[in-house]
C-alpha cells in the first residue's frame, strides 16, 4: 500500500476499548464536495446559498421540529451525560471531539436553543446557544457529513437520542437553503433520470445480465437465468445497482440467481426499480425518500408480481423494512402470505430450513468466516419474525455455507456493531481520510479474530459496506478480497440441478 | 417570610405544572412520521411498556453504555426518589404507609443523593470528554441540586427547624390558608432553591424525565411491515400526489 497522506490509526485490543485523547479540530477541514446547481435544482433545491438563508434555515428548523417528534424531543432532553462520547467510530478513529455524538448534536442544538427556547433567548451564554451564522453553517456542513447515521450512539443513550435523526434534519435544511452535498444529490438525480444510483442505462444492464448468465453457464453447466422486466413473475427482486458489476457485490447477485433457480421460484429484476438504495434517507428528505420508493411500487404493479424481495444492502433494507409501507404502501395487491418486503436472506434461510435448497460447505473449503453486521440492518430494521432475527438469520445462512464461522468481539457485533465507515452518504473519494479512520474500530475487531482465530474472510450484507471495505482494507494491510457477499458464500456452496 | 414563600411556592408550582403540561402536550402533538425504534425492539405495546419501564427504573441503555456513570446516576436518582417520597409527609395531614416505610431511610437516602451528585459533578471535571461537552448550565444544575440536598441534610442532622410548623405552612397553603413559616435562614435557603428548581424544570434538560416516554427510538413497536404507519402531514402529502 502506498503511503497515505494521513496517519492510519493504530489497532489495539478490542477487549480494552481503547479511546483516544481529544484532538480538537483534527477533522475540521474534512468535508465533501458541495453540490453544484446542476445537482441541486433537479431535486427542487436552490442552486446556491441565497440572500437571507439564515432566516430561511431557522424557519425550516421550526418546520422540522413541528413535523418530527424525534427531533423536538431529542433537542430538549439531552443531559450531556457523556454515555455516547466513546461510541462513534468517527470519534474513535479521529479523536476530534466534535465527532462525539453529543457534541455533533450540540452543533444543531445550540441553534435550536437560540431561536426556540426561553433559556436560549434570555441567557444564550449559559446554555450554549448560538446565532445561525456562516461559521455555524460551515461547521454543520463539515460535521454532519462526518456522521454515517449508523445509530450506534442511540443504543447507549439513556433516552435513545439518535444522532442520525439530527444529522438528517441538518442535511435537509442545508439542501433546502442551497448548501447541498454533491455525492448524494448527484446520485438521487441519476435515480430519477436513469433508474439507479450508478446511472446504468437499461441496455447496459441487459448486456451485463446476459454476460453473467453466460459466466454461470460456463462455470456450472447450469442455465441459471437473471431475468429482467418479466411480467407475471412471482418475485420482484430489488437490489443495489452495485450488485450488477462491482466486486464482491456481483458474486452475491449470482448467488441470489442460483437460489431462485434451485428453489424453482420465478423472479425478475426491473429496469425501472434497478436500485434498492434510497439516498433520500441520507439527505433526510421525506419527499425524496417517498419519490424514490414509489418506483418500486410502480414496477411491482406494472410487472404484476406477487412478492418483493430486497438484495443485500444496509440502508436500503432500513428504508424497505421500516419505511416502505409508510412511503409507498399499502401493499394489498401483493400476496398476503408473505411480508412486504422480504429480505433475500429471509428467503434463503427459509429455504435452508425447509431443505428447499442444498448446500455443500466444501464449496468454501479453506475459508474461516466472520460477519460484519451492517449498521442499518442491525439497529434500523429486522429480519424474520422475532426481534434480533437480523443477527441470527445471516449467521444461519453463513454457517450453513462455510466450514468454519467465528464472531468478532461481542462489543462490535449485533446491535453494538460499528459502521463500516462509509455509510450515510459518505462513500465518496474526497472523504477517504474520514472513511479510513472511521473504519478503525471494525478493523481492530477484525484483526483480533484474524490473529487469534485464523479468520480469512469477512462477510458483508450491504453494498456500501462491501465497497467501503474493498477500498480501505489495504490501508490496514489486509487483502481487499477479504470482504465477501453473504450470497457469494451461498453461491459457492449451493448444489444446482438436483432440486427435485 | 411567610407571605413571600406562600406567593413564591404558588407561582413555582404553577410554572412547573403549566410548563411541563405544555411541553408534554407539545411532545404528544408532534407526529412521528416514520418507524424508527432502535432495533431489536419489542413487537407489542406491552413489550414497549416493559422496555420503557426498564429504561425509566433500571437505566438499561446507560448500563450497557457506561457502568460507572450508571452507578452514580442510580445512587443519585434512588436517593432522590426516597427523599421525594419522604417529603410527602409535609403535604399530607396523615402520613401514608409508603412515607412511613421509607422514613428510616431518610438520612442514608439524603446522603446517597448528595454523594451521587458529587460524583456526577466530579466526572464533569475529571473526564476529558465529559468536560468538553459540559456547559455552564450543566454545572449550575448539579450545584443547585447539591445545594438543595446539603441544606436539607443540614436541617435534618444539625440545625433543626420546626418541621411541625413547616408542615402546617404547606398543608395550610394547599387549603389557601396562611400559617406562619419558621424564620430559619437555612429553611429559607432550602425552600428558595427548591422553588428555583421547580421554575427551571420545564425550561431545562430536566425534561429528560417526561421526554424519555416520548422518545420514538424507545417507545415504538417494531411492526412496520404488519401495520401501515402514516402521520397526518404525510397523508396530506400523499393526497396531493
């Protein structure tokens, strides 16, 4: 690995919970590229900061406070106890005190107090209330783009204060006054214009799928199909567009196709809904989130499917599981015997349990697996019919597919899992220092099981996690191919052709 | 002094009740448009009640997050709870069974409350991260509570006041009848600080007490696929199409 232009955090023992000393302003200069008018205006946001934006921002804040109970309550009830201060991966990786969740929230809360509370109006100094100024806006921009909305802080807060809610509100206000983030807004533009985050047009998509079918045929001798826009199919599969070509994502997509094939269930992708991701959540904009979700409803209706299944993607699964019914429901035109939507891991694990597919672990010979619980799956959603199914179901599928499985340190898995460091709309090259440093708590826990238990691979169930780890693993002297899709393991183990 | 405190207590009570009432009404009125429980979350309403009960009484999340802080917070809040129950004797003509039960715990509870507060205050200076997020109002709040606790303990243990007269004052006040309050400076200080606390309560972080029960990450069931959750403003948005 070429030397990075910044320090790579040293990895300690996860059992000792190393916490860095404060390094004020360590990440003060870290910020994503600003959205240009061309990225802002198609979403209905002003192209640039306009005269009087301060007043507008405060009006927008008032509107948010009246529409989101989470925001109103979280603004009032923090006691500054500090239980969250050592929980954020970005703080642990950078030492910047403004990456402590309470300090990040205070960037917003200080303005709330100034304009919306008696104490802040009368005695601003006493309660840390601040006017909305250019400096405050810049600080918002930089530090609310150093939060991946992973909700780890909300697990440990005695009142459940969720910094993700606050960073979403801040980003929506910034978008609405003309201070948007290029990465997210450009991508949302592509979803509306082309159908997916990566801007893959339909002909390219068809080509890619055909190529994959040929690859599978060459390798297995079995004609596994990857159908698209097939009306009357049983299942509509909605998957992150990275699954169509990025590695290891695409190996997971091949896995889904093999599972459908072996189970004998007819399925289809859709060019209209060729993206599971919903960056409307990252920018905290309800209308965008709804608009993006409606594509899936329209595709399901047009194709006349009976079920909707989502591929491996963390934030997409949160929006799908937790919000889709709200945003694009009701789903009364689908088969009521199945939850809407389902996760591909729910589908596969059910087949494994019912012996509807057969797996041969020797397909993954020599591999020792661990799993990275995706933050949005772990803390923002569920799988199966019991709380915590989002932890047991992926593990069941992995364990059924591989010879050996080991969990990482208990304080870094399940609902205590760390973000990969690239979630929440931060998976962009200009934030690479933040992404590398923010990944350090996960890398620490990974190194621990690699060194002590001989782990060779880490499975991920999220397109962003997979892309982030592929990029940052080498900074920590790991092989970039160490990260694998969960369904890649299924793909290697599944027995095709004798499913009678 | 009697008239002063009669007026002050009436005003403070009004501010506390009205202020809290308005805040609670605001929390209850504000819609939660999306299902955002921190998962794993309970699937049923009784499950949510249990989760909130564990948070309110056992500080479950804090226990997972920070053991020493959990201990300090427990010491303080348990002490405060006993002290508050015991103070009911100054407001009721006949002392109830619960008040009688905790009576022997009065002194240990008062000491626990003050010790808990002292520990909470100390960590605001000693732990770098906590020092960073501490503002003047956080220190003042602890100082106010400490002063209330210490002045109360001092009256209990050293400079006794005429508690029979104090009780007469409060039971009288509750029937809109003025009875004399002992003119002890320590009692005056104690009552003055308590009124201050009652007045700042609805405007301060003490709102964490009612607020916990309105926190969507803790009070929602995990049932988004089973039931469609739609806020009124979001439904209007849908109609507009």
